[in-house]
C-alpha cells in the first residue's frame, strides 16, 4: 500500500474509506424523498477512487465505486491506498 502523502499526481488511485452519513429512523440515507425526520448518523465504509487531494488540510475527495457519490475524507479516514487501472466498459 502507498502512503497518501507519497502518491504521484496524474496517476489513478483507489482506497478504502469511512464516512458518517445522516440517516432517518429506518436507517435510510437522509434527506430523502420521504417526510421522515433525521434520526442518527451511521459510519459507512466503502471503496472509492481518489479525485482530489488537499495536502495543506490533509483532505481527499473520494468517489464511491458503487454509488458514484463524492465524499470529502481526512487522511485519517482512508486506508489501503494503491494504484488502480480504470477500465471503461465499452458496452455502455
């Protein structure tokens, strides 16, 4: 694995990450299309691709592989950073 401080700009990297997401009383992402109020935060882990890095504030923007949602994470909330090869699916 690679230390986030040692990555080379211009190359593709992926990592595991954790974030806190707002949830409603049924443990669904909040806000959502329902009228249920905010209930709690849940810690969620995932795998994503590094989009941007801020070395001064030690933050990264990670694009979640499954949802394609972007998250801002601190260096402390990412691990297993490694180079990735992104292969485009030509059938789409």
